[in-house]
C-alpha cells in the first residue's frame, strides 16, 4: 500500500482531530517497538490464537553477497535465536513494559496512545480496508479498578463515534461484539459500525475492555492504597487507515470523492476563466484577494492557475478529488462583481451552482461548508435508516440481505453455534449488539429460542 | 527502544516544526511500504553494499502451535518466495514507485516526505543515538534537472541547520561528507555536524544529492519539453530521533535536562507552597489565573498541585525534566503580590531566581523564555568555539583529540587511504568538509601532501 500525498493529507487531517480528542481526554503519545519477541505473543493464550496465524516473522538480521553471483542472499550465520514478530498489535510488548512501570496505585492510571504501522498478513488485500501493513493508532491504558477501565473503554468508543459522525459525517451504531467477533484477549469489545453505500457494513473502530487478562499474562500488579497487591485492569482501542476506506465508500458518487469539509485538505478551489494575459492578470488579482480573505477565517484554498489545462478539465479534476466548494471566476464576473460557486455534494450540476456577490463570498463559503458538513451526514443517516430493516423470520432475513442489503435487526439466541450457521448460510455476521436497543422479547430467527433484544446483522467488509 | 510520553512529547514538538518547514518549502507527506522485496535492494550497487549488511529479514508469514507443546513456532510451510527486508531507508521502494508516476516533465518535480520507522541492525545500541529501530523522516524528491536537484539538496540541509540552531539551540557546521562517509548511492552528501558537551561530534542531519543513480537503477525516465527521454535527478534527506540525543547531550547539566523553550512540552511549571487547605485554595486560585494568562499568549503551563509530594521534590523533578521556567507561589507571595521565578539554564540556584510582581508575570515569563532560547544557543556556540582547534601537525592533532577533544580543523590530502589511517590510529573521522571554509594552502597532517582547505575532524558518536 502506497498512500499518495492527497490521500495522506486526508489522513493527516483525521490524525490531527483524533489526536486532539485523545489529548483532551487525558492521553499522551508514546512509542513502543515494532518487533515483538515470539515468546511474548504466546503469553496470552487467546491472543496468540487470534494473531499468530497471520504475522510477518523476522528470522535473520543480515544479507550477504550471493556466492553464486548476482544479488544478495540471507546470511545463514545471521539467524536470530528467537524470532521477532512484526507487531500485529502491541498489547504484549506494551504490557511487558507496563510491568516495569507499575508498582503502586500512584503509577495508575497509565493513559497512552501510539501512532504506528502494524502488519497482519493478508492473502486477499483491498486498499484501505485490508492491507498487510496499515497505519493506525492504538491506545493502551492501565487502571486500578474494573469500573475505571470499563469507563475508559466506553469513553473511547464514544470518542470514535463523535469523530465518525461529526468529522467524517458517517453515522455509526455503537455496540458490543459477540464472543466470536471479540478481540483476541479481550473480555468485551465495543465497536462502531457504519453502513456503506453498497449496503455492506464496515467496522470503523473498536475499544476493548481487557479485564485483567494481560496483567495476568505479564504479571502486572500494583500495591493498592490499602497496601494489597492487585492485578491491573486494562483497555486497548484503535482506529486505522480503514477510516479512509469508510470515508470514501460512505460519500463518494460517480464523479469521485465527496469529502466532508472538516476533513478536506482543500476546502475551496478557485478556477480562473480567461482569455489572454490581461484577463488572466485581472482574474488572478481578484482570486488572490478571495483566497487571502478565506484563509484569514481558516478556510483552506487552492488557486488552480495551471495554464496547461482548460477549466472543464480542472472542474472534473477537483470534483474527482472531492473538493467541497469550487469558485469559478471569469472576466464577466469581475464586471458584475460576482463569482460562481458550486458545491460538491449536490449531484444535479445546475442546482449545485449559485452566483454570489464578491462582497458576500466569505460568508457564503463559510455557510456552505457548514451546511455541507451537516447535509452529507444527514444524507448518510437517511440512507442508513432506509437500509435498516427489522425482520422476524429467517426467510425474510435472507430475502432482505439479498434484495435490499444494509443492516438487519433480528433476534438471536446468543449462541456462537447459531451465529456461525447464519454466517455460513448467508455470509451475514453480527456486527454488534447495539447499546441503545430496546429490551424486546422475541424468538431467534434461526433456532426459535427466546431472545431479549435484537442484534445488528449485515454482510460486511 | 521505548519512548516514554514526556520524551515523545519533545519529539512531537520537533516533528511539528520540521513538518511545518517542509510544507513551507513545498513538500507533501506520503507513505510507502515498510517491507522492501530483497531484489529491490540489489538494484543500486553501492546502496546494497551500504545497507544489506545490517537489516532485518522477514522470511515467513505464519506461526503455528508448537507440535511439541508450549508456544508457537514458525510454520515451515509459510516461507516467502522472496524475502522481505524491513526498510533501512526507502530509496529503492520509492524509486520503484516513482517509475510508475513519472512520464513527462509535467510530472516533475515530486517533492515528498514520509515520517516512518526504519530498522538498521545494530549489535551495540545506545538510546536515541544507535538503536535497531528508530523514528525519522525521509524526504525523497525527483527533478528534471541536475541544478534543481542540487538546489533542493542544499535547501534541505539549510532547513535542518535552521531547525537545529533556532529551535534546538544547537549550533551546527554545514558541509559535505568525504567519499567514505557518503550515503550509499549518493553522489554527494551534505550534513550538519554538532558538538556535544563531552567533546564528541554528532551528525545531526544529512541531505543527499543522488544524481541519476536511483533513476538508472529503477529506469525512471521522463519526456522533456523538447520531447527527449531523460533520466530523472534525485535527492533524499533525513533527520531522526537521534536529534533527541543531540538535544539532551548538547544542553543538559548535572541536575538533568535543559530544554530550549521552543521545544519544551511544558514551558512553565507552577509549584504551590502552602500549609493547610485554606492557603492551598488561595494559592490555587492565583495559580490558575497565572496559568490562564500565560496560556492566552501561547505559553504551555503545568500547575503541579500534587499533594503527595513536597515542593523540594517537585523542584528537583521539574529541573530533571528541563522545564525552562518555574514559578513558586506561596501565601506570603499572595500578600506581597509577587511570585518567585526561576530559570532552568542558570546553574547558580540563587542567580537563577527573581521575585516578580504578579502584574508583570506574563511579560517577565515571555521575556525570560525568549532570552533563554538565545542564551542556551550562545552558550553552546561559545563552547563549540572554545573546543574548535586548528592544528598543523599530526602530533598536535593527536594531542588535541586526547586532551581537549572537540572539533579539529586540519589539512587533509583528500584520499580515503589517509582518512582511514587517521581513523585507525586516532578514532577521529572527517565529520565534514565545511562549506564556509576559506581556501588556504597547506599540507596534509598525515601524508604531507598539498591541501587547499582544512576539513573538520572529531571523534564522533
């Protein structure tokens, strides 16, 4: 996976906001090693089962010239005594470090995050959704009490939901995972689930309550105020470059990306329309004024003065890149004291346009950006509502999945067996057990056993 | 290497400034893969010789349960057809990508940077200076002409020097490397060299003019305006967490870190002096006012209200962490309308202190921070001037190295042979051929051959 500069600029905007949210909730960043000794992975039994199957293993530390000519080969004399695993996630290396940092209740809580690359071997990759290496953040916290650790887990799920809804403009369902979808080594996994435009679900972020599992595995204890030795409680939580996939698939249309203004690297592009140098100079002078005025109120602006391309090409190019607002400025506009504004989120090209007096351009752009942020969210929310179906029979369940797609709310008997049968037969999985679901007596669509609330099914990425 | 939160906060401040400087000079960030196929490394002949010797090699992609019980073992059936190298630097993977991106002169220049972790296997590690994995940024640019690529190389060396001197408060010597110290694959390596307080030199950043070496190795050509196929010119440049080592070793004293205000995560700490809850409440109210007033002008402030530690402990703790300004606020100060200010960079504890009227505290703190930034730089500069010696004989050379240390300016005949003999006999290396050196006829201190300028020798980290 190569992330090109424009894509990376979106990721940087995401990172900046998420990092700000983490710091506002008391977290600091730190950095832990890329390589994890193989024996660490084995210490937490379910963790190793979940991650050891798909990891990159470093076995040697040197190459030498190929004695048979040509390139270089692995030096057989440089074999590591213990293999190193390229981190698929960092619980083991971090808890082995926390053991050294934690002695007493005074050392708690530890509220850390790291921005890092991780590797999970994948046979079938899909850009931004499933790549062997991806970029993410992973929070790892340690607490004196269970209550505090659970509260942290829920808080971080809420931070993710806030980011998804208010920055990415992607509505999400908060919930907990069923046992089979839980993080390997967690007691409980909270998640946010989003719906893409093709009707498939995407897990957008997870927050794990680890109980004392990693504290047990790495023998991390603290002396309480009452002078008693206690095991530490843990959480971990992460979002990744997968959010880029979510952003793209939630909002794009046939003309390209549609970016919510809060995450757009370029919020406004100004395209000059001119004939000859004189008109170009006049238009450029006005464009630079508009640019400066917008930048003064914190709007990011690109003036596309390339002379190698025509306006039509530029329009399509910036549409493809999802720039929220386009201003087209020509000689006639200068005469009239106006500029043509087009917003990216309205598909009808005519309806998307509006002629704006130059005197109002800053206010109009600001209002449009704000409106667009809300409007993109509302559109995605309406779509999700439309594509969320309650069903009460397995027949109906399968029919909805095949014909309509989206989220399906159905009763489930709570067993892994039923969950797996449903997955096998329909490719739908339990995305989450929604936190805000009403208690409702019903019967499992598959087994007919009693159930007390509906859970959220979907076919997923 | 684990980077703890306080250390990482310094690195984040460094990153933010450096990143801003890169963007101000027209660069964007991107991301390229961690793993490099082994065959890529071999494509540039001198590059592979420089890096293949010390790299982590991924040979397998799966672990399985150990059939003999216990943990997990490498799955012999999951051997990669071609080994993957954990990037020691990314020229090869980036130029293999640039080949796909570059067709015509319109695609040039490409001005990219990435923030990443890299791995160079090290037997003897030293925290922040020599670790197997480290964090860095690596810029990789592609240009149509040699002039442009050379100008870029020099520009980035100047950006590094600007950052080192004006943010880190570390004076540096700019120069080029001798052939033997040049980056493997470069035509020319520019560098900035700093002097540590123990008299040893530290290379703080390098900027490489790659000529057309990587373009040749990866067959990267462009169609010029004149419709001719031409090889692309390249540069690469990087600084790393090594800068943390430079910062620490350049300024610290026996009481701990001394941080230049521009890079201090906490610029001002307020320590309350009180007896009983009432005094604590009154002091806290005033401390919070001071904190708010300082934060309003962009100064970062920590109010250390921990009740588990006494003021003396806190003073020592923040001194150790290098916080530039300490304000001690007690009940008597409230009566007098004053606060006691202490600056970290003055070693005499008495001289470091000053009683300041509460009404002046913001102005006094701002002036002190500014003065401290300059003063730390001046101190390091004086030290370097004192520790830079011109010598004309080999005897004198060895004597200065052993008795005084520091930089030694001496004539050299320009041969690798002489350079290596000197290194073997004295452990001193040529740090750089300074850019601002005067032309001066002389004789090589080792061979007696003619020389036209002095070069900079030192024992180095």
